[in-house]
C-alpha cells in the first residue's frame, strides 16, 4: 500500500477526521464484536423557564456501556437550588434505564468537585496543571441504583444541536472567569497515492493539553513506524504551542503496550468500560 505523505494539518477536513474515526471504530469492532450490541446515543436534558428559555442542562454520551457526562451547567441565579442535582439524577436514571449502571465525568478545582462528591462521585484520577495552576479530576459513580421517580422539575429531554450549544456556551462563559477556554484542532494524517486517508491522529489542544480523540493506522501499514511518526508530529506541534502534555484513553483489547513504549503512563483506570473490560487513561508530559 503506497504512502505519499505523513502530514500535520492545523484545520483538518472533517471528512478526513471522520475517516480516522470510522477506521478506529471498524478496528475496535473487529477486535470486539460485542461493541455492536451496546447502546450508542447522546442524552441531553434541559432546564427551562416558563417561556421555554434554557436555564441549564446536562449533556451526556453513551460510551462503550458507560455514561460519560460531558457538560453540566446551571444559570448563576439558579445555583444552590438543587437544579444541578436534579439534572444529574435524571440523566443517571435515564442511563440506567438503558442498561448503563456506571457514569464518569471530568471537572476542575474551579468548577464543581465538591458538588459531584456530595452526590456520590469519587475521584479515580487526577491531572495536575490542567489548565496551568489547577488540578483536573476524573470522577466516577459506579452501580447506580434505580429511583422510583425522576425529579419533577421543568426538565425536558430533547437533544437539539442549538440547545446543546447554548449549554456549552453557558459553561464556557463560566469557566472563562478563571482561564482561557480557547481550543485549537490538531491532526496529522497518513495519505495514500490517491489522497485517501490511511491513518491519523486527531484531537484538539485545550487547557494546556492535547486531547487525542482518534488514533488509527490502517492494518497493512501497522508496525512500520507510522504510528510513531504521527505521534512525533503531534508532539512537535504541542511543544510549539506550549502544551503541558498529551492525554488519551485505551482499553485492554487495544494498544496499551504501544503507548507505554512511547512514554505514556497510566494515571487512571475505569472498570467495565466496555463491560467485562477495563479502560486506561494515559498521559505523557512534554
């Protein structure tokens, strides 16, 4: 399989990123066909006022048999009134109804660590200096118990893109009181003779770290040094941008040994993601 280039791209074509995502997903399913039987949805719950305006929300992703809570935000004047607790309780119960008993999320010390701990979450991993001068916490809640009812508050379930964006903006505005929330895409691709994507590493730099979302190399090109080339290109660019490190996650049926050979270390583990397997959260300081 001829390779034309291994190239760093600042503003990647979404179709090229999707090719890496699909390639990784296909590889994972080949290794573990049971993934096809797991739920694969987003869950979005919104808090609205009497006029229907969004005053808060929680956004989650069903992720390999576990619920990942990506965003939680409540309008400033509604904080301390149990709306955040109601949103979390609701999304947990909806996940449980889909057969997902475990939840995980991330927060920083200027966000909501005491709140999450108060409602039953425990720290299972920590990154220092994310962003610089702050700690970044990985939290989980295992074996959620069923509840007789979902809190009867003005909450609706409606994963509309514009509503999700509004919750994202609300949380971003809050965080920008403390740190710069600018993110930049970072990708490197392996291109074939006809411009086709044969592999890549894709993610974004945010809060002084490079988050890797997808990392995949086509089967015929594996173990020929292309994985290392992609990582090296990303690392050089991370150095140029002044990033603290790189963070990624893998599982016991993927490539832990490769990442460890490249200087990554496990700083957190999450059991049952996917069911009967374990996920490893990796970091590499630069």
